[in-house]
C-alpha cells in the first residue's frame, strides 16, 4: 500500500452540498478533478492530473476495502462505500464514495468518482469497522461491494431473510411444515380411529362373539343333557346317547379353547372380576352338573339324571350362563365407551386440524403481506430515487437495498446517478474554467487597453500641454501681430518722417510674421495629433485649428500688406525725393495707408483672437485630462 506521508489526525469536514468529482483512466490515473476536490485535498490541479488516485489514500484505510473496490469496478459493477482520504498537509476527510466504471466500445474506458458528505453516525460506524480490519479483529466479517457484511451462519441466514427468494422459501417451508403437521394430525387421527376400531373389534367385538358362542355351547350342552333325560324317560333313541355325549365333549373342548383365548388377554379390573365369577360358575357347572350328568346318561339312569338336573345342574348352569351374559354385556359397554372415546378423539382432532388450517391460512396471509411489503417498499423507495435523479439531486443517498434482489437495481441507480451527475458537474466545472479563462483574458485585454489608454492619456497630457503653450504663444503672437498691425498703421502716418524706420519696422514685422507662421504650422501639426489620440478634446482643438488656419490667412494677408507697404515706402521715397518732406508724396502716402486690406485683416484677426481665447479653457481641460 502506498505511503503518502505522515498524518495529523485532524479531520476536515466537507460542506453540506459539496460534491467531489474526479475521473481516472483504467489504470487509476486522474484525468479530471473539480474545484471542490482541489480545494479540500490541498493539491493543485497540476499535481493531481496525471497522478494515481491513491495520492489521497489514507493509511487508516484497510487494504480489504480497496481490494473489494478494484474487484467490483474491474468486473464492471459500481462500488459505493465510505472512504477516509488524506489531505496534502496530513489532515483527513471522510466521504461517501461512489465509483462507477464507464464503457466505450464494450471495454472499460475509465472510472468516475462522485463523493458526498456522510453523516456522523456513518463515519463512526465505518471507523469502528475499519479499525477491526486493521487490527485483525474482523473475524466473521468481510467487505462486499463497499458494505461490511457477516460471513457467519447468522449472517448467511440474515442474507437469506433479506431476499425475496429466501422469504418465499421460508414461507413455503413454513406452510409446508404446517401442511405436514396437518397431514400428520390427519394421519394420526386416522390411525387413532383405526386403533379404536381395532380395539373395539379385538377387545370387544371378537370377545363378545366368542363369549356368545361359549354361552350358546353352554346352553347346547345343557339342552343335550335335558334331551338325553327325556329320551331315557320315554325310552326313545332318537339320537344315540353316545353321539350326544360326544357332542357335549366337543362343545366343552370348544368352550375351553375359546375361553382360554379370551382369558389370555389383558383385562381391566372390572372385567377380571367378571371373569373370575364365570370361571367359578363354569367349574361348578362342570363338576356339579355336567360331568355327573354324563356319567348318569351313560348308565341310563333317567331318574337320577332328572334329579341331578333339577337339584344341581340347572342352578349351576343358570349361574354360569348369567356370568357369561354379564361378560357379554361388559364387552358391549366397553365397546360403547371405546366408541365414545374415539368420537371424542375425532372431534378433538377435527378441531385441531381446523385450527391448524386456520392458523396456516392466517400465517400464509401474514407472510404473503410480508413478502408483498418486501417488494412494495423497495419499489416505493426506487420511485423516490428516480425523482431525485430526475431533479439532479446529487446529495440524495441511494442506500444498499434491504432486499437482495433489489441490490443490483440500486447499484445501477447509483451508477446512473453518478454518470448523470458527473456529466452535469463536468460541464459545470468546464464552464467554470472557461468562465475563469474568459475573465482572465478580459482582464488581460482590459489591462492592456488600460495601459494603452494611460499611454494615450499621458501623450494627450503632454500634447495638450505643448498645445497649450503653443496656443498661448500663438495668442501672444496674434496679439503682437495686432499691435504690430496697429504700429503699421501708425508708421504709415509717419512714413514721411522716417522712411528708414518704417522699412526697419516692416522687416521686423515680416520676421515676426514668419515666426508666427512657423508656430501656427507647428500648432496645426500638434492639433492634428491631439485629435487622433483624444476624440473627446478633438472638437475644441479642431476649432482652434480652424482659427489657426484663419490666422495663417491673416498672416498671408499681412505679408501682402507688408509687400504693399514696401511698395508704398518706395513710392514715398521717390515722392519725398521729388517734393520734399511735406510735399505731395507724404499726403498721398497717408491717404493710401488705411487700405481695405488692413481693415479686412483686422476683421479676420478678431475672430482668431476670440477663438484663441475660447480655446484656452478647452485646452486647459485637455491638459488637465
């Protein structure tokens, strides 16, 4: 197992609703992580991408858990369990982890993992179970598909109970057992009835038949002796006496045989008393009546035989015959008691069987409802799971199904939720990254634009300052030009006084005009540059440029005036030479001095001066900008 370094035993809890999302290739190397995973793990995105996912494995996780994880996902099954992960600084955090393989062209192309915050009870239970596995105390326990299960007999029975097949088997087993019980009761009752019938036949009916036959044979022996007496008295030999005596001996033998068979069985006390009574009566009849009568019959002594019949044989016969009749009556009474007992037993058995059937039906109904609830409850839960998946609720917990047959469906639902959630959260994460890149690019462009604008503003500031200085110079030159123009008018009045001074002033004016023209051209160049860099100040600077252009026109006009002035000066010189200082030439010069060009120049300079003065605030504003 990989050792990721020391741990601090300090837990970091996920925020409610946080979902940690990652994707790995088939070898377990990370190919995608979301920001929540990056934030809690402490690693950078560059450190995570391309690294094995066990980079965040905590040493407290048992190897059995990861063995179960890899066995499940490599088999194409989703896995869900509780995992303790390690942060970069040694802290740890608990997650409820769902790992689902995703397929491409029928092959596993990688695994997606979505982790949510577990409850504190789930964390405590997982901590206890994993501690048992780490310390080797998990006998009878195993980890299967992320769950800690019991592999003992009790655990296997619990697994059987928590399955539809197990429940159906249990129900069928219970109902089968009840059916066996009812069948056994029926068979037992039938056997009991048969036993009672056997008892009635063997213990009552057959003895009663034997006793009745004994009674008949007793009576037949008595009748034969009485017949012999009559036959001797009337001296008739209807049947030879010896034949009759032989019949009596045969009857006595039959009586002894049947009586011995009857007396050999087990008899209750009451019957024993009756038996003893009959035995005594029979012995008295045989010894006191039958045997002596047979002897007398052989002798042919009818008188003695008649006396024996009356005095001894008849009373002993009646006693023996009465005893045998009492035994027959006892058999009848005992048979009636046995029948009543059998009838009672049958009634009780019928009640028991009916009760067992009713119990079986009731139990079958209860067990049927139990099985139906075992199906309906998971189906109802699945409806809630589908609703949560449809609503995109990734925090919804799809627990392991209580019924084993629904375990695979729940597993597939967790896989479906994980795949849909991963797609949504991957899109969200990619959108977030794209938004961050877009914002960074916008910030870069904005910063670049800001830097360029700042440079332009600085340039405009410098240019505006230069323009302001040039405009001020231009204004000063324009004012100087106006003053010089006034001086020109003054000098034309004095031209006759000092032509040389006029000529020098004219040359100086020409030089000044040239300088003004150069400054105006420079100001126009600066104005054009300022207009290109700052549209906001362009309007007033453009007006200033127009004014400067007009001033240029004025300068050209002044140049024309200067040329005419030079011509006038030349004419004045000629006239002065001809007429003298106060001659006609001086008057002509004074008359010609206020020419229309000077008046037009004054009018053209006035708006230039006004626009120059109006441009000062705009230029000042541009310079301030």
